[in-house]
C-alpha cells in the first residue's frame, strides 16, 4: 500500500487490523509534526515531506535525506485523503469563484490547496496501482457559486475531480479520475455514524479499479457497493458520546505534558471564587463575535444579572476541578460555555433537551448552532474544541481518536501535543469507514490469492442509494471539515 495526505494514518491502522499487513511502501505528509507522529505509529519505507516527492523523489523524513521515487514496487492499493480546503462549505473562498476550474488553477497556475488532488492523479497515472481509494468532503457536490449556469462544463467540484483538465503553458493535462487511462471510477457517499461512531461526518470515497482488475472481476464495482452496504448493516445504531467516554476511560494514555497545560491555564489564574474574565475582542472579526454573544445574553434575559451569576457554570467547574479545568479554552470559548449553560438550562426547564447530552464545538460561533443534543458530537474540524457538558470538560486527544474508531491500545501518543492532535483528528479519515472500503476492494479485486473471496454475491444496488453521491441528503452546515 502507498498513502498520501492520510494524516493520522487511518488506512494503515485499518489494514493492520484487517489483514495484519504493515508493508507500506510510500507515505507523504507536509506537516513535520504529523510526519513524526506517523513514523512513530507506522512502519513505512519512505515518508516524504511533499506529496510530489513520492512521484519525483525528494526529502524523506524516514532516512533524513533526499530519496529517489520508489519505482521498483508494484502497488496494490493507493489511499489518499486529498485536502478539502477548496471544497469545504466552511471555506471563506468557497463561493467566490465564477467557474469551477478557477478553484484549481486560475491563470494557469495550480493553487497550493489543489496540489494534493493534482498529485494524487499524477501518482496514479505514473505508478498505475491496481486499486485506489480517495476521500473528500461532500461539499464537492455543491456549486462553487450560485450563478454558475446549469449548462457549464463543470457545475460542481466533483465534476472537475472526475473529469477535469488542467491547462498550463498552453498544454492540456487530463487530471480528472475518469480521464486516467485504464481505470474506472465509482463514488460512494459514506457517513461515519453508519459505521458505529458518534458523529455524522459524511464523506465521498472515490474507488478506482485498473482495467485488468475489472477483466478478472467485471462486476467488481457493484460488488464493492453491495459490500459497503452490508458492512453498514452490522451497526444497529451509532455509539453515543457516553459510550465513547466509557471506552476511553478504561485505556491508559501517555499523551499529555503539564507544560502546555500550564501555559494555556495562565489566562485563568485567579481565585476560583471569582468568575472567569470576560472575552475582550482585539479585531473586527472578534468584535462581531462579542456583539453576537452580547445579543444572545440579552435574548436570554441575562443582561442585568451579576458576573458571578452569569459565569456560574465555569466558576463551579473551576472550584471543583481547579484551573486546569480550562486548559485548551480561551476566554471566548469559556464564556460560550456559560451562555450555552443558561440556554440549555432554559430548554431543559421547557422539557426540550436532555442537558447531559449537549456536546458543543467551541471553535464555532454560537449563532451557528455548533452543538448536538442527540448523544453525538459535531463533525471534527482541524480547529475543533469539543466540550461535553456531561463530562464538564473538553474532549481529550485519546477521545478524539476514539471518535474516529482508532484502537487506542495501538496508538502511540507523543506527550504535550494537544493542538497537534486536534488538527490531526480534524483531518482524519475514520478507521472503520476507510477500512470497509479497503476490505471491499482487496476482497473483490483479488489483489493477493490469500485475500480472495470467490463467493461474493453480485446483487445490484439501485441508483440513488445512500452509497451513491447523488443519494447524499446530509446537511453539511455543521458537519464538514475546513481542513481535511
């Protein structure tokens, strides 16, 4: 297997769980700390610092030297989670393009955020893996601008990802997955909640099969679709946050160092009997956030109460747990906890919510409704700070990993890297979902004799089912990554 932009290495964890395989030929990751974590957790022959280096050669963190491209290996499977910064509906630039190709290469120059997609296509073109699985957000299904005409060549990012052509220096380079000669592509919409985990996280999975694989198994794509639906049926319901916390509590985690905690807690260094400081904005964006919080406070009838009563929840938590209770939160986020406490206390009195089930992403503004009341959590992003009212604290890194289905006994944490883990889990593919794709592919494609399953059924799946991109009805308003 070769991977790129896999961040936490979910494909490697999945493959290890499924078939005990550890033979990863190539990996690439642009973030240095993430590469260090990846190599601590995975056995890989080369870990390049740039995705293009896997194709051309370049600096390899495994050998601390310039390594050539790996050309002598036959790659069974290529897995890539190319960045979603272009496609997420949370991106500030998401709806500012007059035409889809301008998202990728305005004026003939590939933008940095498009490089992982372009390089994934080039990698497949050069190394010709037998199969490939690629992941991105369902924002790819939506128009990049409301005024793009219906008869445009590319109406959505997905149209370009499948059929795009780059025009650079007067030459056309076919990069859409459908344009890679000798492959057939199918797209599946999968949600992590359908695989037993407590967040929705809808994602598109692109499955590419080489023509010789299809000649051996002509119904392979249909069989893969059927298997994915069968795997989903194993889970009667998604896990709840309470179950996740219970599972995580029984595992030992060496992930935290007090030095980072002490730094983060300094802003709350005051007697526990006093309320936490009010959030003071320092720029225009934060001023808007302050005004929004003041408006919500007024709507809740809290404008005239004392600071101690207003900040009663955070004050109680600090009295009970000490200053380190607030580790990871800034002043705005702490005040958001108090506002939500008052809001949901009122809702509970009206019989509308179970307060203990409230989980909120404090990195989002309150008016965006970044909370869940159904025992699940908002979809993780790279900046997420997930606060559980039942636990009265932020979720810890091991719990963030567990929410993606990682086996915590297999994860080797690096102390004092809370911010790194928040970013990594916001970027992560989910182990059971990418694992279901990998298992379906290796069983159907017959990549290795030991992994073949000759009695696969050939039931056809109707168009528009939940595993087809057109069948996705999940709202992405609060369930998308801003950096995947």
